């Protein structure tokens, strides 16, 4: 294994100027890598190492077009290049952990690198009813069969709460669902609205174990169909209704409202209407529990201005809030106050690891469903990046309990 410069030699035949410039910028950005060593193998077989200490991650660059993508598309181009097979890493999670731990310091040291990696400004789109349905269908209507291969038997697609990493994902998901029900102090007399009910896991558990009546809202036809099947299989048709309806259109009065990792999907312009809708439908003395992924407040301003790879290829229209943005939106549009915040984010890394392992274990079944190699790489990138983001606290996940500031 030879040691070679990452930067291509000036004037080298077959290496366009844009690639040479981008490689040079990235080399300067990686020069002060901390917390581990990154090994980069180039197409000609040469290798360059950055950082100190033991090797933490490695990349095999198969096509120098990677650098053109980064130069023209920033961090989104980095993901697109992986999707196209232009580079590989034996451990994507380790790679992302190393990069995320260094991202803030690198951007601070290298303003040019920061400008390159930042994507163009985020489109200022209003996430109306039609666009919301299109965005949800893009991801959640991929096929129930796909999600059944990846998720646990509860079909819960959100952060689990583990006692330890030896317990099953199913048990950890049920603990999370019970924690929400306990925070709402649910009982047989309660009528609960769930905004974004997914495949019905919370609605089924709340009705079966706490005896309450639940109305679950989803705008995904595929989710609604399977959720209703699951409700029938549990013999809970008299206590659970699954409605294919947007929360903005729904009318009703409920003692409690639950919403599990739905807020991230609606876009910043809908944060205030979302909390206004909860306030409108919540009876006096009621409470709400909202579980949501969060961007730390110190990164919110920059994040909200630039779309990322996740929004482009996994969850179109999404915008992960910060706690400050939630507090501002809820105060501005409702009488709801944040009563309690519980951090559960560390459990998301293990949840994602389990999903990724299950996806890999069933990869032949995924292919049999008609998904191609590009889709596989897209989901490996998605699940690995998110796992690393929660391991490094780049992202958070919380359960918020909300109550009104005064009686109606």
C-alpha cells in the first residue's frame, strides 16, 4: 500500500480542473481531522491518511467524479456519489461518526469548504394538502412488504426505548409506546387523537392495554390499509378508527393527543398550524405528547436554510425542528406550553442499527420485491448516516408533554 497525495498533480491528463480544485479543497479540510484516522484509497491504488491515532474509517474512491459532485452539489453530491457507486466504505457508520465529530470545527476553520458543502438555499415551499400527500407517498407508500422486512412485529417506525441492548426491538418499541400512554395518563374514559398513526402500533396498544378509544390519522393509503387490517386482527374495531385524513382537515374533540415523529415531515411553515390544530381539538384539562427528532438549536439557523440529502432522497418536504423552533411555534399559535422534555435520542442509534441489520438480512427479499441496487445503496446510506448522527448527538429525539397555559 503506497502513500500518495489526495490532490491530483496539476495538469495531470484525464483529471478535469474542477476535480483537481475540489480535491485540493477537501484535502485542506481533512488536514486537521481529530478523533481517529481516515484512510482514502484513490482509483490509481495510492492511499492517503488523515488524522491521528488508530484507523477509524476508510473510503475507497472508485471514480474521481465524486469530487465534481462535491464541488457542484456539496454534501448532497457526496450522497449521490455513493448512490452511483463511485465510492465505498467498509463501515459507513464509522465513517459518518468521524466526519460528524469534525464537521463543526472543519467548517469553522475553512469558510470555503463550508460554502462548497452547503447546498443551495432550501426552497421556501408551503407544504399544502396535495404536496403533503405526495411527500408522504414518496416514502411511506414504497410498500408495506418492504417495511415489514425491516421493522419489528409492532411495525413501529420511530425511536425505541431500550433498557439494554440485549432486549428485542419489539420490547423496546412497546416500552416507548407505553411511556407515551403513561405520560398522557390514559384510561378507559379517554378519547385520543393520534396525528400520524403509521401502521397503528400506538393506537392498538393504547386501546388494548389502556382501554381508551383512539382515532388515528394518516395520509398514506398504504399505511391506512395495513393499520386497519391490524386493528381488525386485534379485534379492536370498536375502539380504534383509522382515518385517511390530514390533521388540518380533521374535526373533533379529544381528551389527549399523541403524535410520534410526524412533526418532522410537515415543513417549517406548518409548525404553527400543527400546534394550533392540537390546541383546537384538545379538551380542557387535556394534554399532548409529541415525540420528535430535533436538530440542536445552535445548528438550526444554518440547517433550515439548506436542504440536505435526506430531504432530497428519503423524506421530501421534511424539516427537523429544533426545541427552540417548537417552543416559538407553539407559543405563537396556541396556548400550549412545554410541560416536560425527555431525551430518548441515544436509543435511536440502536434502533437504526437493528433496522439496518434486518434490511441486510432480508436483502434477497428486498430484491425480490423489485428494488434495485441504487435503492439498496440509498437505504444503506440513509440508515448508516442516521445511526451515526444519533451516536454523535448530531441529532436528538425527545418526547414532549404539552399542556395549556390556562383552562378553556
